[in-house]
């Protein structure tokens, strides 16, 4: 089977690029795989971060073709015609933002023209966290070329069915990210980072309003009344950073919050996760999060809010805790409980068992079976 994977990939940075790198690696063990990524991903005017490129270790050795200009329709046509001539059996694109709907939709429609090519979309989001005019139109256009959808949470499946009631989809777990190396001894990681506190919790990832960092800072004000904890915040700010620094001062927690206001290169991820006792995701909204899959890779417990698909991945009282969103008191209680009742070792052991179901080979097997199912249906039709 000849497979084309479209989307963000090295040398672009971030979780989507990591995902596509690992997906291509595991697909390549069974099939012939090409990866085509962007020559221009986001116009600089629309990108809130400091850099779109991976600055550290690239994680998965991967050959990519940088062909797609996300904002040039003439480019989409040229790329579509180029890829159509290669006669792919399957095209897979990762969908997370309506901004990319027009280019993915156009390219895939051209590739499929008078061909038996099957197009699959792996959906991170159907409905974006931060909505804009045109989202539904762009998403419907992208999905109009799709034969089948892969969703990785029930929350995304519900959004898909709400948009396309007759959509054919396969539910499969989001695999664990395994590209960041092995865990480091906790004491060694902390010494490397200059952290001296005996209790450290981690907030990791881009900082945007829906991720609820402000709720966690409010919770810190309560936590510190009971136990001494250090909060490590690792991530690039996609909104006003100073607002968060001012909030730590207003709440009186600035002395117990460490900000590393930058995108974490791949070769530092193990350091940050290894230094922490647990990872906290205080999201206001979510469909799913790759951060949980990074935490599980390092056997770290996770405290999440009851939003989207987060509660589908974290087992309450088994691999972490689940609390209501927008509730700093409940979040604080979970952190205090985690330490006061010494849950770390218990969760560590459960995570080692639980994460076995989040494998890349399972994803590849599901893709293979799903493609065969669609092919059989096309033959019968």
C-alpha cells in the first residue's frame, strides 16, 4: 500500500509534527510512506509564537517534502496535481484547525480525481477551542474529500457527528509520545534545573486562555496554605505574559512559581517531566491533549479537568485525578490529596500498566483495517 501523510512535520515544531513523525515511522514498517509538509505553515502575521521551526533534536529521523503554501490557492492546485500523478492508495491528513481546511480540501480533491485513492482525516479537533468566522465552512470543505475519519476521543466523535451525522469514523486511542528519550533520575533533573523544592508540579505547553493556567495559579494560593509546592510552568505564551506574572504577585505565589517562557525543545522535555512529581492540566475546554501522552511516557500522574476527552485518558484515583473545570478549590484539593496521601508510587505503577493500550502499532493496525473496510464498501457499491 502506498501512503501519503500530509501535515505539519519536521522541520516544523510542535505536537502535530511529533505525531506525524511517529505515525510515518510506524506506517513505514508496513507500507511505502511519503510525508509532505508545508513550505509556509502560518504567515508570520498570524503566528503568535517566537519561531515555527524545531530548534533542538528533531526526534524522529524523517524525510519530508516541503511543498504546501498554506495561503496560496495556486500552490494547492500545483501540489495536488503533482501528488495525483503518484497514484497513492491512501492519503492521511491531520486536522486540528479550520485555517488549513481550504488547502487540505483542495489538494485531496485533486489527488482523488478519477482515482481510487482513499482519504482519511485524523481529527484532533472538529470544533476549535477559539472559534472564528468561517470555521464551519472551511472544515466542511476539508471534510468533503474525506472517506473516513479517525477520532481519538469520544468528545471529538460527538463533535464530528454533530457536524456530519453520517460520517464514517473509527475510534482509536491517541498513542503515547516516545520521542523524548528516557526518564532521568528526579534528583538529577531537579539539580540540572536548579530546583530545590521537594514537591514540584508541572504545567507544560503553549499558554492560551482555554488552558486555565490562571486557575492553577489561584489554586496555588490555596495549596501553599497547606503544603510547600513549587509550580514549574514551561511553555511559550500566546497571549499577554505579563498578566500571569502580575497574577502571581497579586496572589502572593510568585516565590513558588518558576516560568520558563519558551517552547521546550525536544532534548529538554525529559528534563522537565522527570523533575516533576505530577503534571497538571487545568483546561477550561479540550477535546484531547498530547500532554497526557507525554506524561504517561515518563510514568507521571496527571491531574486534569472534566472537559473533552481528558477524562477518557486519565482514570480518576488510578492514574491521576479528575476535577471540575474553573474550580481552583477542587484543583487545590486534588494536589494536596496527591501529596498528603502519597499517591505518587501507586499512580506510577498503574500508569506503567495503563499506557500499554496507547501504542502506535495499535493505531497503524486500526488504520489498515479501516482502509480495508472502506475499500470493500467501495467495491460493493
